[in-house]
C-alpha cells in the first residue's frame, strides 16, 4: 500500500501552504505528493492525471478537503467513483474524516458510509445552489421593477471628444493620435466613434 497526496490551488489562491502543512502530518513520501496550480476555467490538471496513473488498488489518496477533487459536486462524485470503484484505491479527507474510505477493511462498510455521506453533501450543495439562484433571480426582478439598471456603465467621454470625432471623421487625425490626445485607449475611442456614426446614421 502506497500513500499519495494531492494539492490543488487556483491562480487566485496562490498559497498552498495550508494544504502542504496538513499533508506533512500524514507521512506521505515527498515524491508521492502531486501539485497543480490551475485556473477555474482551464481545469486540465496534468499532475492529477499523473497521480491517477500511479494509483493502485489498496493505495490511499490523501487530500485536505473534498473540493480538491473537482470544481463542483458533479466532478467530485465522478472522480470519487473513479478512484474508489474503478481503481480500487481509498480516499482520506483530512477536513472530513467521515468521508474516509479506509477506516474499515473487514467489509464494504467504510466505502458505503463515505459514499452515503458524499451523496448527502452533494444533494445539500446542489439544493443550496438552486436556492441561491432563485434568490438572485427574485432580487434582480424586484430591482428591475424599481428601475434599477444592470450592466456595465459606460465611462464618460472627455469634453473634447466631439471635436476630435469630427476631425477623425474628416480624416484629419488618426484614431491613435486622437485617443492619445484625449487620454483614451485606441479601442475605446474607435468604438465610441463607431457608436456616434451609428446613432447619426452616418458613414465615415
């Protein structure tokens, strides 16, 4: 039986020390600890894939918290089944020992109880997410009924914008030069010019 550890942090959560410290108490060989630092959008985890390739039946994967396995409970349940059922390894969750599958080796009690707890957690999490979405939708509807506007507010253009817009339309100045003088980005100046042309039904 081999012990393995897995650490994952996002690009926003730069410090993995909390997870490292927790795994150090579990006597895991240093070479058996795998670490990924990834963004929430790009969830390809190269070190995690290497770890799965190393896991064998009877091995133990140790993680600080259950959310290290995935971004949501759908992914967590999928990875949980892959590790405990397909590979036949055990999972030890430091923050929630009730989820550990390796506390009973006499029968399937450990796996059964941990699976049951995980299913309950998944149900509670999904239900809470549904409630949150419902409350958000209700809040937005009430705000709209009161006249609240949503969306990104446009920044006010400089007072001299119209003057330089006319100069640009007549071909007397480039967009980059005008944007520089007005202290605007080139893309913003050009976008506002296009908006002005559209509003006035004009072509340059």
